[in-house]
C-alpha cells in the first residue's frame, strides 16, 4: 500500500467570487500535487465562500457552480475535497463537500447538522443531509464531515462505526478568543475516544464582521497532535501517512499564541482583509491622543503598511496640549501621513446657526456632539476626496453604553475595536509596545485617565464607572446573559448596575447604525445579538 | 346547545413588556366578556410580542411568563386563547398557544411549522411542535393553529381530519402591499376545501421595520366572509355562532382599501408606533421643497398631529427659491413649527478647514456631501437639544443605488419611505392630496423634476435613469431576484442595467448604516435581504 500525503488548504475565499476562488483552488491543488500531495482538502463552502448569506438564494448560483466544477476538471492526479452549495433538481440546497479526481465526481457529502444560532443562519439556506460519505484511497478509508457535524457526537459516532481511518473535516469556523486551542483540545479527545484520525481544515481571512482564523490541524487516533497550522495566515500545510507505522508523521506544530498576541493578530488580519477585499487603496482615521485611536492606528499600520495609512488630529478648545503632542509623536514613530485640522470655526458656525433655535438653553451633550460630528464630517470629506476608507476607533465598552456620537466619532466603514472592551484595549496597547524595540504608542497615552475631551476637565469616569467595573458588568450582561439581579448578586453596586444595563438597552439604535467591526468575543454586537430597537423588556423587572 | 360569541383581539403588543401586554389582555378579555363573548383569541406570541428576537433567549423569560400566567388567572368566565413562549423543563422553547379559563390551562398547542426565510428566524428560537390540539366548547369543536401552520396544507389537513368545526389561528403576519386581500382569498378556498371555519386573528402595530396590519377575519366552511376587520387599527371584533343555522352570523365587513390608501395608512401607523413605543415626544425633519420630505411630513402629521412635528428648511446656494416657497407653504398648510437655517457659513467653514488638504483638487461629490452632512448635523443638534426624533426622508430607489449621503440626508432614527420606490412616492403624494379639501402638498412639489439641489442646475436624472426605468430595473433585481441578463432581456438598456446593478451591489455599506424604516414590500432592505458588504458576486458574470 502506497504511503500518501494530504494537503490542508487553509484558504481565504472572496465571498461570491466563484471564478476567482476556483482559479485559486486550481493553483493550490497544482502546487500541492507538485509538493507530492495525493489529496487536498479545502474549507467548508470554499467555492462561494462562507458566509455568502443571501447570495445563496440568487438563481444564477447553480450555473456559476456548474461552471466552476467544469474549470476544476483541469486538475489532474490529485483528489480534491472542497465545499460547495449543492443545488438539486428538486430545488433543495445543501452545504456540501465534493470529492473529485481528474474532473470526475467520486462522491458528494451533504452537511447533516446545520447551525442556526449565534452568528449562524444555515437553516435559512440549506436542507440537512441524511447520509454519510466514505471513500477509499491509497489503501486508507476516509469519511467526510462539515464543521458542525464534528461537534455532534451522534453523527461522528455513526461515521466512526463505518470503520473509517480518517475523517476529513471541512470548516468555516469563526474565531473567538481561545477558540483555536479549544478546538484542538476537544477534538483530540474525540479522536482517541472514537479511534479515528481527524484532519481539520479551516477557512482563514476576514469577512465583514467575521474572522476565520485558520488554525487547521491534524490529530491522530492515538491523541497525538500531528499538525498545527498557524492562525491568521493563508497557506497550504501537509501531513504524510506511513502505512508501516499505521500513523501520520508529525509535521509542523505552530506554538500557541498568548491571548493578546492572538487578538492583536486577528484584528490585523480582519482590517487588512476588509480593506483589500473591498478594493480600498488605504485608510484614514482621526487621531485624538487617546488610547483607542492610538491602538487602531497601530493595527492599521501593521495591517497595511505606513504608506497606506493617514491620520488627522482635529483639536478644539478642550483638546489638551499633551493630546496633540502624543498624537504627533505616534504618527512620527510610525512614519504615516499626519495632518492637523482645527475645528473651532466649524463648531462656531454650527453654534451660530443653531443659536436662533437654542436661545439660552443650557449647554448639554448637544454641544459635545457638534464637535464629534464636525470631526466625522471632516474625516468623511477626506475619505470622499481621496478614496481612503475611514476606520472608526470606538471600543466595545463605549458602544455598549452609547458613550459615543452617532454620525460623529462613530463614522467609518470598519470599526476595528468594535468587539474589544476598554480593559482589553489597554492590554493590547501594552502588548503592541512590547513587541517592537521602541514603544510605538507613547507611554502617556496608556497611563493618562481616558477622556473624550468634549468639555472642560472631562474624564470618562465622570459619566461612567471605572472601566474595570463597567466591563465586569457588561460582560455579565452581554456575554453571559445574566439578569440584573444576578449581576448585583455578584457584588456590583445596585444603582451602577441598573444604570449600565439601562444604557445598554437604550442604545441599540446607535449600534444598529454603527460600522461593522471584527468579532473576537462569544457575543459581538452584530449578527449574533439581535435585539429589537423598540424594546420594553426592562432588565430590572 | 348554547350559541356563542368569539372575540378577535386585534392586539398591538409592546415587545418584551410582558407585564403591560398581560394587563392589556386582561382588560380586553373583560371587555369582550362584557360584550357577551364566550371566547377571545389573541395573536401569535401576544404575551411577549412578535418578533421579540433575542429577548427570547434571556434566562428570565421563563419567570416573566410564569408571572404573566398568574396575572391572567384574574379573568373569569371567558376562554382565552393567546400566544406565549412555552419553555419546557427539558430546555426547549415552543412558539405556543394556551387555552385557559378561570386561570386553568385547558390545553397548550406548539406551532408545528417554523418559518425561517424572508424576515423570519423562528428556527433560531423555537423547536417545532408535533401534536394537534382540539377542544370542545359550547357544543362546538375547535382546533388551534399558529400563523405558518395555516399555510402548510398537510398540517391543516391533519387537523381537519379530526372533525373540527372551527380553527382558531393566532397570527403575527407582517404586512406587505396586497397581503390583507391575499390572505382572505387563499384561506376562503381552504375553508371550503377542508370544510372548516377559519377564525384568523392578527397582530396589529409597527415594530421596528415590521408592520403588522391586523386585517383579522373569519371565513365560514361555506366560503362566506363573516368578518373582515379594519387594517392598521387596534380593537376587538366579534362573531356569533348560531347553532340552528350551523353557521356564524355575518358581522362587520370592512371595505377593501385602494392600494395607495393601504400603503399610506400602513406608513402612518408604523411612524406613530415607532415614535410612541420608543417614548419620543415628537419628531423633526428637514424639509427641502422636494417630494420625499413633503410626503414624510404629511405622514408624520397624520401619525402624530401637527403639534408633535417640527420641520427645518436648510437652504444653500443651490436651493431654488421655489423650494423655499413650497416648503414654507406646506408647513403653513399643516400648521407645524417651521424654521429656516441657512448653511452657507457652515459649509464655508468646512471648505476652509479642508482647503489645506484638498488644495486645488477639482470639486466632486465630496463638496455635495458636505452640504448634506451640515444639514444632518443641524438636525441632530435640534434633536439632541429638544428630544425630538429625526425622521429620515430618503426613498427606496435612492437607497438602492446609494443616491444619498451617509451621515447627511441619511441621518435619523426612522426612515419613513425606506421601502417606498420613488414612483410610488409620487402616487402617495397625489393620494394624500386627494383626500383633503385643499391639497396639503403644493402641486409644484409633485410636478417639478426631482433634484437633490447639491450643485448648480442639478437634476436627479443627470445621474440616474428616469425613475420609471430605474424602479423597473430595481424591482426586477431586488424583489424578483432576476439576473442582469434576464433584466436586459426584458428590454432595458444594457449599459443602464449594468450601472444600476453595480450601484446596488456597491452600496450595501450605506444601507447597513441607515435608519430602519417600515417594510411594505416583499423584499425590503432590512432583515430580509442579507447581503455581505464585502461581496464580489458581480451580477454580470
């Protein structure tokens, strides 16, 4: 019996672009073949990309898929296992995997378990498969599963009972903090328990708010880790099977990332992919001297290179001198294009125009919002004129409680820190400084008390509890779905908890109009927390 | 055998507010009892409201539901049939109906068919029921179904085979143009075919982007229309059964609305409910002298009354004198608060501030967007200071092709015409003028060529095909999912079709950040058209 080599294509599809994805799959299959592979496995729905959402409902998908299969028949002498939307004559669509060789379809597997929770809506698009697929190749017996299937014990047990050696799992499994380790730990136990080798190939790349981390791996039936591919990198990895040892030979084992490194790299990749896959030439952002914009800038430069990043400082009466100094220091550190645009005249013109309406009404957050909206409009003007995407710089804590201005600091196409709590923003800034010889974010930006600088002597902590407390409450309410009473029971101050929860509930309308941003948590403000805007739930009751 | 009377509670729930909804259900049951009813039927999920979205996943829902059942036990001597989220000890949740009398639960029915397409996500929340529920009362045999069940022939057939006389159907069926008539036509045939009477009770009211029209009805097994309740009104309607005739006595038959009347009333109700259920004291909008803002203003005044509506005209160099005249005439016609705020100084201050960045770069849409954003910021300033909700005035044709400015004319919490094509905007304006003695929208607003007035001599038709052509292409592409080739095949110009489709595809990012607005079509830009932002589908291929 011939020993054999399996290539895992950790593939980054362009959503909806079947032609491009298929060409790329052909290139990767040929390269794998050249490197001696007998079989190459792509991720779930690699042909159309995941999640293609309602593009899956467009009538021309069937023809596009047929054309793509035709194109793949060019590839010779290697088995390809890939994901596609399988539309039947009876009008059903399956989330499927095809096994092809030399253009011949050897088998098709339809995903049996369709996730329809969290970020997933697969029952909107797909029917559930009913049958297993197994095939023999190089004297080895393979089964095929798709993503949710491998987490459904009854399904994997049924497959294992068909006496397969190795299951090829095609995945488009979205990232969240710690997920790469979690997958390996759980599936190593499963491999041993069911006596099967698991080849786990995952999509990589950012798609709108979702991050696919790759982190593909192979574990043997002896619970050995055979391969662990890097996270956040598109590439092909491979493992070789030795019949005499009846096992795979140990291949690349990428060291585990620290949590901050993992999050940081995930945001870098998400930002790069959003910008590049949308076709923008570069980005622009408002640099305030505060930590959120400082961290966003660092991520943008790491994602795109300094020549693709522009920053603008837009000072007003309440902007501290040290904010201007720190912003300009960081811009210099990073070597990016940096400009300053004072907003006094703009704010004055708004105030004068509004005076006949406002009269002597006392100043309130209205006047603060004018400053933020003047800045937002300037950024959008620069974006419109020169074609750079505006990155929005707000964090998850702010967005949760609405401590941000709609059409002001919320403007932008991509909100890099949208799913990052403020306490993690601090950690990420320190992490980023720790990996370069010179700190690129000025130390003072990290240590000074946070302020929106929208009125005199303002500090975030005048309006909000300390970020440690705020993030503790928010995490319990949002990520853990705890009730107000439960959270108070954990020792938080009752009045503070009530205020914070009320702010979260009342600010759904702001979040709904905010930019998308990369999901790194288990409960991002995006497609996975679907709350009504008109909502009288009232947590306290 | 006693003759009996059934009350249909065409009920408008407050989403998530179980206490309020339950109190209201108690009041309505008592009133129905007083009017002689023996049984009262509420809509689907009346207790928590539909759609409650991820509030259904909050752990405290179970306790809230239990408390609500407790409260309902106050009601005596009338059978109540109502919708609730039925959570079992085994951790499943059903979309259910309870039949109770004097606080005693006589039966629970779990919805068998869960829609998970279009605007519906029921498989995210609910398990499917497996069993029918029938009960006898007043010598009559009843079955219970919930919404999608009545459209699923096999389910209704099974129930009919249990020899029931009448099926009580609890619904939260969203409105779209023509849907009230469609339901009656289809279910009248079904009633006759299966020899059952159908009592169809529908939710009424606006909830975020969804409109529930009510339009409850009763049809007999002889295919007679027994009751047809008005659309867009919350009230209780009733029908009496006479055993001697073995039939219901004909009750109120509300005349059918013309299409424009139906749409207009739906938008009025949606606007009223959004404002009132969110707790705003009133609304403000920018009046431009154009038809979109004129129609939005008319709807706002019909929804809320003139004393709750403010309008501001914000002229600039390119604003025609007749625009100012027409805006002020309409404001006077309607008796609303009206102000004028020139934006020259604001636009100048933006241009001066941007000059060091722009240099002598030629003017383009950037400068047009500055005007729109100056206006958006003024409106938001007035909203922030006085607490009125900003109504956004854009229509579906504009939003489809991105002929609108993000953070400019798109600002606002509720976009009244979001799902109304421009050609229908004209029809609605004429309709509204036709129903009052004096036209409230100046005739010239309807007859002059549409213009955004963002540069000299600008007309919409400089950038877009005529609205007849544009809306024809958009309808085929959006509502009918036709491919580019199909649309060209219908006789539209190839270059125009390609341009329009490209504009639709490229502007998903704008739509994603826009305000919600009421859905009146079968494919609104909202929860039912879920397209990726980063999307390389390219319709032309």
